[in-house]
């Protein structure tokens, strides 16, 4: 089957949702969206709340709500940006880092396995995703 990129993205989104729902249970400490937030922070920390919202494609108020619970549970720290007092900087704590590495990273491999098991063209999807990300990433000066 020769699917277009839109169809591949739809299929991977559905399979990812199925896998995330399968994984989440009473013993799972964080939701899939919370793990995504920790993973994003691992890549771009420290980050402002607005940078996180943009990176995850959600609103600033949604990030603020998510961060409050993650901060209360000790996964992130939130501090005032000394260069701009109205901005808040977010960083992972050691607990947040460890939690992402033990719960979030294995999800990537589980997702890959689930996609391959569903006869999903994973290598093509990965190549298309990298090309799409390159197109969407603004040129850095």
C-alpha cells in the first residue's frame, strides 16, 4: 500500500494513542502528555512556559496547569527569569529526568514495536517525519 504522508500521520497518531492508552494504568505515575512535557524539557531546558506551549502545540494556560502539578510532585522547577521578571523558566529536577528516562524513553521503543507489529511502514514514516521537521524548522541565523 502506497499511503500519502497525511494517511501515515493519521495512522501513527491512532496507533500512538492506542499504545499510550494500553500503557496507562494504575501503576503509571504520569500521563502520556506529562511524559511528553518532560521529554520536551529534556531537549530544550531551561525553557519558558511559552516555549513549552509552542513546542507541544498547546495553549499557555494548559502548560501552566500541567506544570503546577509537575512542580508540586517534584518533577520540575519553575523560577523567575532574571533577564525578564515576567517570564518563568522551567527545568527538570533529577526526579523529572530519571522519571522521563525510565518511563518515557521505553515508550519510544514500545511504540516502534507496536507500529511494526501493525505492518506500519516505520522507516518511511521516520524519513518523512525528519524531512517534515526540517521544512518546519526555521533557519537559525
